């Protein structure tokens, strides 16, 4: 599900609406027309160039770090891959997910996917930093081959805490991938995280002996943008700005010494005390006298492996569009299957603004989330059935039980509510889940119909942090009360929530 097939012409330079936790430390406040002090030259460091390492194979084994790893050959439609014994496999004709032993949602894995043919964008690798939450961060290394007939990707994934110990094995598995009889990635140069650090309050990218201070072009880009504002645009602002320390989000290796590193930062502007309604069209809410730019500042560094050839290109990316990587047709079908399944179907029956208070945003729609969920009537005890009959629940219809534990667990897992927010939502929702029986701490609903819908996913893109934006159609979109509309085009933003699972960040009309 996290496989991220795309066309190389849409290489990572964008951001997304879900890219909210990029950085946490602000560098300070400047006046855009005051000259900043020149930072001291950082100490010289040599960036290590990591060369591709072809794994040695002996029959159905891989030799990694001098250790022979027994493997099983997994085959699909014209492809095969060596996977260590003991790994779980979920494979089809054009895809495969191979997971190492361990905790299901945390275990390292290798994924194979076939994307849209005809991209013709060549062979390269890229490494992404994925922030799934403030507490969870992953690394994703992808081997990409885009040809005229098909586009293939083999992706290695692991928690950042496990990456160093797992990357050699994961890479060996990825390089063992064969398309026909050709081991296409055996000698493909590998992308690596560049040598960068925060030094004296600045973000420095080390290239050979010299360092590139990324804050300087970032600051210049912010100043130039503010200078371009007209008099009316400047009116709500006091001329101050601040931005978060640029942080690495991904790197690409195109071969022949061509590299691309991508850093991102959030920018905020100081407001006048009387800004008032002048900022209503700014699309974000003010906080403590500051307001965030709806666009994200992206710093794209193209270089040939030496400092003299490095070029830093500041770019402003629309916060409402992900730009980044295009989802393959196979990945879109997997998402369709996920939300067309009964367990998740109710998550897309209504609009949901992720910027609002989730309790207020979800309160009108709790019925539709759980309409086709719950324990069936044959799971109810005699005591429950007697209590329901006494409560005059129509038992002639299908009856479903929603326990407090199940409801709160579902809301926290699928919609990222806290336990406290889930409880608050239950208190505010009245009888939307049905009749509440205190002695069983559960709600009971009776109905003879269904709200199941079939969603069609048209296109999707993925951001550097792993969030995905999908354009799709809802056959019937519930509104508040009895309102609703047919065949509504929607924009859905998702956050990965462990293997094969997703959280809905927002779901609004396109």
C-alpha cells in the first residue's frame, strides 16, 4: 500500500496538505529589508560516496555482510525476487509485499509494483523520509525502472530506528528482483541521505569539503516573495517573518554522478495588531500574531557530486496540491478495494475538514460511519436481547451492537482522534449509534437496509511525508440532516497508519 510508483517528470519537489509536521524549531525573526549577518563558514567535511553493492547469490540464497541468507523465490507475471525464509508474502501478478518477522505494523518490508506503462523515464533510485506521526518515522528506498512497456518499482521500507541494521538485507532483496531473465537493479547506483546537519543555527548540506548553507537561499526566497506583494497584500503584515529550519525529505540518484536532494520548510509572517478581516482569504488561521504561508518552501539541490556544480532552487509549492509522485493504477485499485470493503466504506460517505475540531466535524455523521458495522444479532446474549425487547427495539430487523471499546478504537485508528476526543464525540452524538444500554456499555441499532457504496478512484499523488491525495467519486454524499448530493467529486487526503491501513486526514469536495 505504501508503494509509490510515478513518472520521473514529477520528481519530488512538492509538498502537500498533509505535510504538517515537517519541522519544529524556528530560526528566529527577521526584517526582510535588513541585512542578515553572514554565518561563519562551517568546518570542512568530506561526504562519503556510497557505491552500489551487488548482492552475491548462491542458488536460493543471498550473501549479505558475509552471512548466507536462505531464501525463497517468489514469482509473478514475468518477474521474480528472492525473499528470506520466514518472511510473509502477499503477492499477485503485478505486485508483492514481503514482510520480515516482527511486529506487524513495524516490521521492515520490500514491495514490488508495476505502474502505468509508457512513462519511459529511465532507471534511478530515490530515498524518502516518511513522517507517519511525531513518534514514527520511516525510510523508504525505491529502485525505479520506467520503460515504454511498463514501469516497475521495488521499494525497501523500515522504521528509522531499524534502518541502519536492515538496509543491507533489504537492498540485497531489492537488487535480486528479475524482470524476465534480467536482474535489472543489480548495478543501479543507490540514493543515500546526504551529509547534512544543523550547525550554529543553520542547516548545512555538506558536499565534499565545502558546505552549502540552505538557510541563505531560503531566506532570500522569502524576502523576494514579500517584496513582490502589492500594497494591499502587505497591509495586514508587520514586515517580520520566520521559517523553520530546512529539513531533508528525499534524495534521488540518476546515475552518472547526478544527484538531487530535497529540503522543505514552513514559513510564517508577522501580523499587525489590527489585521482583522484583511487575512480572511489567506486560507490558514493566525496563531499568536503569526500566520503560516499556505505554500511550502521547497529547496531542490541538484549537483554532480561536487560543490562547484551544486545549484539550490527555491520553489513555492501549493499547499493544496501534493505535486510529488503519481500513484500507479495498481495502487489506486488497492485503495479502491480498501474503501469499498465493508470495514472502511463508511469513512467516505460524508465531508470531513481535517482543519476543524474533529468532534464538531464528525458529530453530524456518526450514524453513517457505523451504519454497516457492529456485532450481528447472533452475537448478542439472551440478556441483551431481553433488554432490547424491553427498550422496544424492533428485533424483526437486523440488529447490530457497537461497544464503546469498538467505537473509540475505530475512531482513533481510522480518523486519528484521541481517546478523549472519541469519548467527547460519543457524548455529543446523542442516539446516532442506536439505543444505549448502560449495563452492557454498548449501542444497538436495528435496520434492514445498507449504506454500502462503490467508490471510484480516478487519480492520486503522494507527498514527501507519505500522505496521499486522491481524487474520487462518491455516489451519494451525506450532508447535515437529510441533505445530500449524488455523484460528488471529492479530494481525499490519507495518512499511512501501519501496514495496509490508512487514516483519513480530510475528505472535501474537489
